C-alpha cells in the first residue's frame, strides 16, 4: 500500500518544477521589459528618482486623446466582435453535415489574415474608393438619382470602420468559443425547447445565447479580446496615412500604441524614451483597470457566472 502511494506523492510534490521553463520565458519576455520601463520612467537625466515624466504625460492633451481613442476602439471592437460572432454561430448552428463544416471553415478564414492586411483591405484605397465610384456612377445611372459622396476621412465614419475591421478579423475566434460552449451542453435541452414549439431562432436567442453569455470561458475570451484591442496598432496605422498629418500626433486615429510609435520614430519628437516608458506603464495600468471593469460589467449584464 505504501509503495503505491509514495510515487504519487512524489509526483504531486514536484509537479511545480514543470512550470519553471514558462516562468523563465515570461521573466525575460514580459517581466523584465515592464520593470525596465518602470525604471526608465522614474529616472531623471541626473540619475535621480523623478515623477516629472508622469507629470508631463498627464498634462499632455495628446495622451488623453490616445487613451480615449484606445478605450473607445476596444469597446466598439468587442461589442461588434460579439455581435458578429453570435450571428455566425446561429448560421453555423442551423447547418449540418458537410455544409456546416464548409461554412465553419469559411468563416474562420479571417483569422489567418495579418492585421496590417486587414487594415489596408478595409481602408479607403482598397474598398471605400471603389464603393464610392460604384455608387456614384453605375448605381446612380440605374436609379436616376445622384448618390452623394460620403466623407471617408470623417471621424464618425472611419473610427467605426476601424473597429469593424478589427472585429471582422477576430469574431471567428469568439464564434468557435460559442460553438464549443453550445456543443458542451446536453442536446436534450435544445430538443425539449423544439418539442415545445420553439423555432430555431427562439432556441438560439432564449436558450443558447443566455447559456453562452453566462459562460466564464466566453467572459474570459471577451476580456482577452479587449486587452488585445487596447494595443491595436496595425489597423489604426493603415488609416493614419489618410486621416492624419505626417509627423504629427493627437488625431482621433492615434491609439496609445500608435501614439507611442509616433513619439519614438518621428525625428521631430527627439526620441523621448523616458516619456515613452511612462506612457507604456500607463497603458498597462489603463488596460488592467479597463479590463477588470469590463469583466464586472459582462458578469453583471449576463446575470452572473454559471458554475
């Protein structure tokens, strides 16, 4: 009896040693850059401790503009991602056999695209200019009404488009999570609803969606999606050449990541590495606080977590 228990106790005692490699990688890749950024942000030119860079950051209008742009972009992206994902989930769930497999694979394709390619594809030169030409000439001639041009560089137009482009790329991931949650529940629940006369749409909206929204797995994925959107760079960069002035900051298109990029790589800014480090630390803090708030809101709206 004792000879059978000892090996098990030995395994249970030393299992944490398997975590050493991942912690070593995280220390080099994650913890060291954060700590070094914190060090640079509180170290003055003479080597002493200072908070002047944080004071400069907090008094900068462009910083607050970037914060509001990042949070607005992230919230819009998460909401649109969830809406698109639920729509795709309903469409896939209504199919069966080879058709379901085909469309499920088709809907997942955007995940394979690079974010910069997504930004260019949904940008003015690749889509909206052609759409304007189509509406203004052939369509206007057919309906005998001159369709007016819309302003592609207006913030009320391009900002939702940027959020939709980001959501379009990542909605399939949320769709897969929703499908896995639905498939993990007993099928008898959905069959019972249909036996009582519920349509496919009613089963989806009244049974499946509440189940999905209460799942801690989906809530965790949505928070991760929000954190990822907070560091958005490629899609705003693809629009910056159309709606912003080169070598300048403070435009609504400037998310925090793009704002940091402009500060570092625009020569006129003088490479303010200490100020950039302070903003990077602030980005981490804002992301953590906003993600925590969002998780609580999602949990409250969905009526709590299911066990």
